[in-house]
């Protein structure tokens, strides 16, 4: 009788483990494996010569180089900007610090390709509003700034990516034990020396970790380069994959190039993640302490208000201006007209929301895809995290390895992988249906769900579950009554962490869409490509409204959970 | 009846053999403490009895039931062993109110609503928490949370209560208060209590009997608190039970010597040629300026005098051996026993425990 | 002329007066402790001396040098005060080696390389850290980290050492060891110590004089023995060690009774100046009570705990609780028995003082 009970527990554990492994294998491992297989395996044997041949093609080589240039520039720029503002809002007496801190986080929720779209409207060499303003009004011969350039792309990416560094450095500076700096002061060091010799070295691991995150993101980033680069012949890895796969649908050579490029992405991503682990593991000093007073605050004195002015200007130019342009252009009768009231109306918005089939479909697709992906990924993530964090079963190590995979697989790789896996070659053909996008979304967002749910589960100490067992609850009862209620905040966080980004998803959907399965991101992008700039802007405006509303709800909910 | 019988139980984690053929009997109605340094396997033993771990060898009985037996794979899951457990970190469920926390075992047992209510209120009253039933754990102090855990462990009226360092997260005053409460609950409810701790003071104050384990999981001694304190089985037990002085002595002819001095001890304590350690507590040292009535004493020098409030704490050098003596402050003031550093002094001892000098378990004098 | 001098020092945080017109004089080479419950203003006082807080009134001088003064609107920043300071959470810099941590204050002062090497070496020797000089402080234990902090504070050979609960992050047995090490360092280097702690036995063991503080107001400044033996008020008495307070009513004939019911013998009469002060507190320490047939009054044992070297008794006398601690060799009553108790050292305080 008692032996039986034990066996049931074990069977249940093995069932959950098996299911978790199956999900990760099917959704993530198989597509990635197929990419490597296609890249390195030709005509039944391992073939590295062809891989190098592909990499040496001028287009491919240039794309690799471009990815590197853009990612390096973006990382450098974001690190400087992010660290500077983080220092400003945590260590100086800048007025309205709290508010400014919140403002610097806003770019997190703005999709960068919509930002790129806005900057294109402002600074494209001939039609950009700012360039035209200078040429028409001040009679300049040439445009002030050409956004279709490396510098333009890097600048736009920095605007939307610097919060990765900002948030890490803010956290490190706020958690830092102030007596570390006080000890330096009493040793005789002035504020400048302390900043240089104590503060900066101590938060360096956080700075580097944020920088690597940006590197990872920028290498695999599609939207900004697609909007601003392609026009001028600047391709990076994801845009080249897209171009090859999309234009020459399914040819062997294009698949080959795509998989080789995707392999490069996966390998660099894995390397960056490894490096980040190394930086954090070695350098994450124990600088957090209990008893704390206010940290040393640098008095900006005469610079106080000018600094605030600078911050406001920065936010005005990088957030307010592009957002306003999107909404204004969305209201124009024809692109290119000046923003005066007789040219502006809500007609475009009405049209795309209620009349235009393409955009109506796109909104519906994105919302249903987002909900479905968020729902499925949330539950799968909670189950997998539970096995990894809480269960003691043999074979867990393999699952832990699989669980790391989603973190290092960029979107365009996933898209390519699911095309290889689900296009009928292995019995199931989902190509050109909405299901293939769903599968890809699940793979893409699994990392978010695993992260949020593991964090929540780590908080649930083993003794809470053991206490339930001692009270007479079996394993399933313990899960239902104790574990699930306690990880609910983590699950909810996972849900929104997936739902909101999926509303603006572009990288994956652009590779997988069919005429009736456009998502919001795809529709904005293709409308823009087709020259329907005003509709594109209007749809982008609606996407922004959706995202801002969603974010506000999350903030309310998470504030409630914390309070 | 909840007599616990642990028979030849072994448990190994990887390469680390935590328990090796360990046997123990705990009687019904007893408050029994497992005392030992961290890593000695005392918590593992508790978890084996609770059913959170399975033994590699041996068997465990609670009352008449074999709850675990390695050779035929018997393992009764924890929820069916009919016991209450209280953990070091309280393990009060943060999403449930005090009432719901305590009611949970009864709800699982399928009791009707009214009797759930009655039993919960009774249990809450038992731990002096009446009126706080609707609070969430986050609104309670550490001590209150531990009371909730206690009420939850007791509500289903288990015959056996397991406590795993339940007081070590509480501050000193609260720890003392809870110590008394646990003791009184145990008597009132007539249950068996198994208490695991590394704190010898709690173990002495709380237990009917206690068992001392060393860092290798070996049982050194079981007995009542005075038995253990006054008659330590070996040097390890003596060292573990409080601040320990150990003075190396050697027998030469009929005399017993410490350094170059004659150590006045009862005959036969240290025979000719023997090397032994004389163990004693700081409060068993009688320190004076001059030998009263010329009685034989050891002579020493005060190296350090620390005034600690209620006691004066002296570090004394006797021919190169350091020992520690404590004197009540009021006594030191009234009887001229306020020594300064460098003062000479004479020492007598109330009670000596003798250990073989080769016993390696000693950690030296408690200085 | 004393060395560290605080005159009428006052500090307010919003509406709360953290330190209220504090006057203090600390001698050169003295070990001076500030003791009190958390929030009593002891840490604020130390931080004002260090220069991390400015003051709202008064002035601070060290060795004749003015450090802070409200009336003259003068404030010397901490980096110019030349103190050594040790913090509760160690505050050693994890990105620098032990050696570089200790050399930091010397490098800041731009001393010659030879001098830096010599002084760092000396400070490391004094704190037994020579062997770990090139290690990262991250690899040291709590005690090791605190030694690095001490060595760093010593490096400039300061006249005044400020210690902010330096031992409270350590294990109890390590705490005791470090206490002696600090004392030995003081003997060797001759600096004055201002020591902040909430642990009375630490303050007792270490200090030449102790200041007991409550809500920003000085309660007593005295030697450890006098703080223990001649407490200025009920608060000071209650803050040092275990204590019993019995409520007592004075009677017109000069004696008193345990809350109306039990008259106390003449031997236990309140001192004259307190006879008209209303209800009184009769204070004793658990270790300063004997069981005696000729006791001052009788009490009944409710709890008895064997704690090893001592046995702890709880008794009730006229509904009031009394605690007694005796060496385990002293014979004592069992639970339920009534016995006479003799207060060896009674103290009297006004009930609400």
C-alpha cells in the first residue's frame, strides 16, 4: 500500500519530466538542430568547406560585417548613454529624479522598428520633415542628416536599447552599500576620485552585463535595419536571411545561405551568453548590505537645472518627437503634406480599424496569436520550471540544458527553423497558416516564461511544500493548494511579458506570414514598403496605444502584488 | 502511542555518508532533543522520520507502524505518517490567512465545516494567537508566524511533533518565551516531541532526554540534561555543552603536576606516568588572591580581566596554560575578587572531569 | 583639555530630534563607547563626528581643530578630517586586493612609494594579514574582512578611530576575539576610540567610559563598573543585563509594600528622597538574589530551567514576576515550592522615571 503511493509519485514525476522534455525538444531543439543540419550536412556528409564558401560570398560577408559594426556601435553608444543617465538619477541631486527615472524606461516598451519608421519620416534624405524644413526654410543644399546610414541605424537602436544598461546600472548603484563609498571618503578621497576608483569599478559587472545583452539583441535585430538599411543596401544577418528566404522562396541555395547565417547567429549568441555568465559569475561582488544611509550625492550646483534641461530635451527628441510624428502622419490625408489642421483627420484610423481588411485581419491575428502564445507558454513554462527548480528526478540535467536553449536562439533563427521543421518535409505542413507563427512565438517567448516562473518558484521554499505534505496533502494536492497560488504572480508576469511584445512582433512573423496571416508588425512593415505611409503610421499609432494600455495595466497589477 | 524506533539507519548523499547504521529509541510522551554541530546529520534524521527522505538501510517505526524500511522499499509518504512538523523558516503559507493555514490539515481530512472551525480556534488559542485569525502571515512578526506553524502542526492532533530548529530565527527573548510554551504544550497534550537544534542551552532547558551527535553523525551520549552536563561521556560532549577549560596534567610518582606546580587533586585521578586533561567550567574555578587557610592551590596570573556586567571574566595563565574563570560581579566586588591584568592569583576547582590526553575530539581550552 | 569635544550638538531629521544638545569630552587615547537601543542617536552622533552629517546646532572640535560649527557656518568634509573608521558591513572594496584596500588612504595622500609600502606593511602586520595581502577580500571570512577594514583605518595612523558597530556582523565567538584585537591595537597605536554599539557586554568589556543614550538624550556617562553598579536611572539599569522590576508602594511609616498587600521589612525600605515620589520600582538583577529562610519576602517557583552552568528560576510574588539565576551547585527550590528571597543589591527608582 505504501509502496504503491511512492510509485504513483514517481510515475507522475516522470510523466511531467517527459512532457517537459518533449515540449522543449519539439518547439526549440528540433528547429535549431535542423538549421545546423542544413548548414553543415550536405548530401549525407559533414561539409565545412561549403559553409566557408557561403561565408565568403560578398553579400554574406558584408552582412556579417554589418551586424558586427551595428551591434558594436549600438552597444558602445547605449552603454555610455545608459550608464550616464543611471549615474545621473541615482547619484546626483538632479531635480525630479524619480520621474526622470521612469521616463528613461519608456523606450523599453516602444517597438524600435516603429521608432525607425518615425525617424525615417523625420530624417529620410529627401522626404524627411526635418531635412525638408532645413532645405525649404533655410535653403540648405543637402539634407542635414541621412538616416539611411550606419550612423542613423546605430543612433535609432541606441535610443531604444539603452534602457538595458540603464536599468542594470541603476539597480547596482541603488543596492550598493553606501559605506563602501563612505569608507573611501573617510580615507581621504574626494567625490570624483571615489566615482572613478570605487563606484565605477564596483558596478562594472552590471555595466558589462547590460552591454552584452544589447550586443546580443542588436546582432539579431531585424526591424530597424530593415526599415532604415535596406533602402541604402545595408543588410545585417537577420535582414539578409529574410531577403534570401522571402525573395527566392525555398531554393536550395537560399536555404543554405540562411541556415549558415542563422548558425553564425546562434553560435555568437551562445558565446555572448557564456561571456555574460562569466562576467556576472566572477565580478558580481557582494556589495549589498543591510544598514544603510543615504548614499553620497554629488551636488550638481549650477549644473542642476541645465542637466535637467538636457534630460528633458533627450526624452523630448527620442520619445515624444517620434511618437508624435507617428500619430500626426497617421492623421494625414496624404504623406508629405504639412501638419496643419485642414490636412489632419481621424479618417485613416477609422479606415484601418473598421474598413480595411488587411489591417483588421492583422489586429485580430496579433491579438489572438498573442493571447494563445502567452497562455500556452505560461503553462508550459511553469511546468518546465517546476521540474528544473523543484523536482528531484533523474534526467533533469538534460532538461536544464534544453531550458537554456531558448535564451540563445534569436527570432530570425527560430523562424527559419520552424520553416524547415513544419513545411511538410516531416509529415506536418503548417506553412502559410497561422499555426506556424504560433509555434514560432511559443519557441521565441519560452525564455521569458522560464525566467519569470523560475524566479517565482525559487521564492517558494521547499519547506512550504514539505509542510503541506506533513499536514496530510499528497503531491498533486500540494501543487494545487500551495505551489500554484504562490507562483501566480510569476505566471501573470510571464503572460504579460509574452502578450505585449507579441503584439508588436516583427522578426519572426515577417518570415512566416501569408496574405491572410499578417500580424500588426507585418502589416505596418509591408504597408510602409508599399508606400502606404499614412496607413502604416496610423496602424503603428494604434499598436502604440494598445501597448501603452497593456503596460499601464501590468504596472497597476504588479504594484498591487508588491503592495 | 508514538514511540519512535530508528534501527540501523544509513543515509548517504553522493560521497558523504551522513548516517551510518544509526539506532535510537524515543519513548512516547517524551520531549527528546537531537543536539549536534551543523552537518552532523540531525536534520537528516528528522527528515527521515518525517518521510521527506528515504533511508539507504535500516528501518524506522512510529508506534506500531513501520514507516520506512530499506530492504523491502517500504515508504509511507509524509502525509500519511500522522505527525506535525515545524520548520526553521516557519513555512507558513503566505497566501493563506492564519485561519486557513491552521485549517488546511483538517480540510484535507474532510472534516465538517463547523468542527474545522472549532478545532482551528482551539488550536489558535493554544498558541496564544486568538484574535489574529484573519491576518495574513506578512502582517505577523517572526514569533507569531512560528506560533501559527505550531498551531498548524498540532491541529490534527498528531501523536508526534517534529521541530527542526524552530527558534533559531527568533531573537533571544522570544526564543526563551517560545521554549517554555513548547514545553508546556507538550505536557498538556501528552505528545512525543522530537526537537533538533545546535543550541545546547535550548536542549538543556527543554528536554526530558537528549542525544548528542558529533560532526560525523556518530551518537556520543544520550541522557537527561543533568546527566549529560555533569557526567559527559567524552571530551566531545564536554566541549560541546559549554565553555570548556582543559588543563593538561601528568602524574609523577604520587603527585599530579600542571606545568611545574603540584595540582591538588583526589588520589588516583592521575596515576604515575599518565597524561590526562582536567576539564572544568569557568564558573567552577574559585579564584582568590591568597590561598584561604593555606589550602593547596594552583598559582596563576591574570592575563585579561573583562567586565561583562553581571560577571567578571578572567583569562588566567598557569605555567603557560590558559584557562578561563568567571565570577559574579557582586561577589567579585564584595569579596575582593576584582582582579586587574597582571595580578597574581590562586585557583581551586569545584569539580573536575578527567579525559585522556590522547582524546582528539577536544578543541583545546575555550579561550 | 580634552581631545574630542562636542559642544551643544543637536541634529534634527524633519521633526525628529535625533541628538539633543549633546556635550561630550573624550580624552586622548581613551576608549569611549556610545550605547543605546537602535534609533537613540548614537550612530548619528558618530556620523556627525565623521562628517557624514552636518549639525543643526553646536560645534565639534578635535585636538583644537574646528571640524563643524553651526554658528560659524563651518563644515570640514569627511575626507579632510583624517580619521580612521570601521563600518558594520565591513565596507572593504571587493575589486581591490587586501593590500590595495589598505594602501588606498595612503595613495590618496600621495605619499612616496617607500612610505606607502612601509605603512601598509605595518598595518597588515598588526592585523595578522600579511599572508593574505595579495588575496581578494572576497575570499576572506567576516573576521578577515573586518581586519582589512581595521588595517585600512590604521594605515594613516589616525588620532581618532571611529567604530560603528564593527563586530555585530560577526559570530559571537569571533566577536569576543576581535574585541581583544581592537584593544591591543589601541595599546600599540595610542589612538582614541569612539565606539558605537547596542551590545552592552561589548561596551562593558572594551571601554574606559560609556555613554548611555535614549532618544537623543544622554542618560549617563561613566565607567563601565559605575554604569553597572550605580545606574543613574531605571533606563540605564534596564539596559544593562537581565533585570527584575517590582512595583512597590511606599507606606507612611517609611517602609513599603509589594503592591498594597505585602509589607516589606525595614531592611528593604526605600531611600528617603523617594518616599514621596509615588509608586516606586524595586529593581534587582537575577544573579543578585539569594534563596534564604530570612528573605525579604516569599515567592513561589513557577518555572525552573536547567541551563548548564546556571539554573534559571521564575517565581511570582504577589502577582509579580521575579527571575533568579543561580549557579547549578547552589541548592534551590523546585517548581511549586514557596521560599524566601533575599535581594542582595536592591535599587530604587521612581516608577515612571
